[in-house]
C-alpha cells in the first residue's frame, strides 16, 4: 500500500515537472522564432540594399563604358580631323606662296573690269576710226599688253579665290577638330565622374556584406536552437504521454486495491459477527459501483 502511493506520487511529481519543462520550452520556442524572424527581417533589408547597390554599380559601369567607347571613337575622328587640318594648312601655305609670287610679279593691280573696258574701247577705236598705221600698231600692242595683264590679274583672282577657299577649309577643319577635342574632354570628364561614383558603391556593398555575415550566423544559430528545442519538447511530450498512461493505470490499480481491502475488511467483520457501521456499508457500496 505505501509503495503504491509513493510510486504514484513520484509519477505525478515527474508528470508536473515535465509539464513545466514543456511550458518553458514552448516559451523558449516562441522567443527563438521571434528572434529568428528579427534576424531574417534584417537580412532581407540588408540584401535589398545590396541588390540596389549592385544594380547601381551595373548601371554606372555601363554608362562609364559607353562614355569610354564614345571617347575612343571621337579620338579616332579627331585624329582624322587633325590630319585633315595639317593637309589644309599645307594647301593654304602653298596657295599663299603662289599668291605672294604673283603679287611680286605684278606690283600694280588694276581692277579686271577696268582692263577689260580699256581693251573694248581700244578694239572699237581700231574698228571704227581711221587712224595712221603706226598708231594702230601701237594700239594693237597696247591691247596685247592689256590682255596679258588681264590674264595675269584673272590668274591672281583665281589664286585669291583658291587662297580664300583654302583658308576657309583650314578654318573649318580646325574648328571641327577643336569641337571634337572639347567633346572628348567633356565625355572623358563624365566617364571619370562615373568611375569615381563606383568606389563608394563598392564600399557600401563591402560594408553591407560585413553586416550580413553575423546576422546570417545568428539566424542559422536560431534555426539550430529551434530544432534542438523542438526535439527536446517532442521527447518531453512523449514522456508526458507515457506518464499519463502510467498514471491512469496506477489510479486504476490503486482503486482495485482499495476495493479489495475494503471488501476484505467488511467480510472480516461479518465473519467475526461484528456490527457493520453505516460508513462501512456506504464505502463498500461506493467502491463496488
């Protein structure tokens, strides 16, 4: 009898302890889940920032590379323009020298139209007037000289025009070369600015990666602790179930034992002719029901 009561008491004590342990483990699980969710929330935030930085890096690099490619193409075009400028400069120099030589040969420069008018009047005079032969010969000589001079002046005009064209071509090519140079400088500056924008972005990614590492470890540690705690809780729940079965069996065993004891006690009193008390009869009936 004493052993049975002690055994049941120990079982109930263990049952209560296990229930308390299970409650504590559930609280720990809730705390661990909350902590894990917090770590993963921070990780998502950091990874979104990293993703934005990486996207910005990709965009800036593409813009920088595009500008660098444009600079390279412009440099090739500028090289062609520089060659053209040198060529036009040489042409201009040659024409200027030709013009200088013609002006040295013709110190007096009469307007071409004036010379042409003089030739017209002299030729008309020969055709319409009666003049001595010697005078006619002088006029014809004069006409010949004027025609030579007209051709020289006309040649000077052509050279002058050629010189103006060469000068204009040279100025135009030099202007284009200068514009190309300025455009190259501008795009090169833009490309360099894009390159400088990359450094802080890379630093930001590195910083975020460093912040990510401990959070990732904490999140994994939480997951591991959750698994271990769930395993412990499952074991305790299994033991609680076992204890519930044992306590039910023990209660039934104790009840039967009490019935047997009370029955024997009542039978003993009847056998000895002792008077049964009301509480004996009621207790016996209650146990038998």
